């Protein structure tokens, strides 16, 4: 009898392990694969780590737009360490994409009223002529020819931005520029009067 119970126990244990193994295997098939985590926004992380507060929302907003779709990014950051929140912050972000790279320069300057004046330039190279870039991406923009190889495009609906195209055969150097004076964080609570 004891031997029969041990055999029954082994059979039950074995069938339980087989059943658990099948469930675990089935769950592995049914669970969706994990998506790769988005890369860390290196400028936002570095600015927060060094204690920048006054223009941090502007730096986060601009850098988040810059690194969107990038496989990875890294940053050079300069600020006055003696006056961390009262002086300009300068940053250069390098971004790696599946089909190439780009860089973005960002400057944020705190204003006396709590606002920040910001300037950002995204720099990339298109493997096309500047004329074809303008025809594809800048339809409706106004062109101002500065030099024979350098044209600036503006859109009347967005007066704080411009796109500069510089002929650099065999490609085109593209500089997208954004400037805003007295930018205020739309998420911040309005000042009481």
C-alpha cells in the first residue's frame, strides 16, 4: 500500500510539473513582448542632477522634442556653478537615429520675472540638395537668400522659428532654429495678485 501511494504521489507530482510547464510555456507565448524602453533624455536628467530649477521646464520641453525617436542621446552642459539658477544654461545634445545623427544646441536664460528666454537650433545633414529639401518640407515658407549657398525659410504662422538650408554638396546642412523671449511654463500656477 505504501508503495502504491508513493507511485501515485510521483505520478501526480510528475503530471503537476508537466501541467505547470505547459502553463508557463503558454503564458510565454501569450504575454506580449516587452518593448524597448525609450532612451533617457540626457539633458533633462543632467539639468535636474546639477540642481537647475528656474529654466528646467523649458530645457525639458525642448530636449524632449529633440530626442523623440532617437535610439540614444548624450549631452554637454555648461552653467555657472556659483549661480546655478540665476545664470544662462548652455547645452549641446547629440542624437543617434536609425538613419543617422543630429545635434541640438539649447540656451536658456532666466529672466527677473521668473520666465526664461530660450533659443534652440537642431542641426542635421540631409543627403539631398537644399532645393529638394525646400520643395519637400518647406512648401508655403518665405525664402530669404542670404548668400548663394545659404537661404533662410520662415513661416508667417510661426514667427519664432526658421529653417536655414546651406548647400554642402553632396548634401544639405539643415538648421532648424527656435527663439522665444519670456517663455513661461504653461503647467506652472499663475502668480497671485
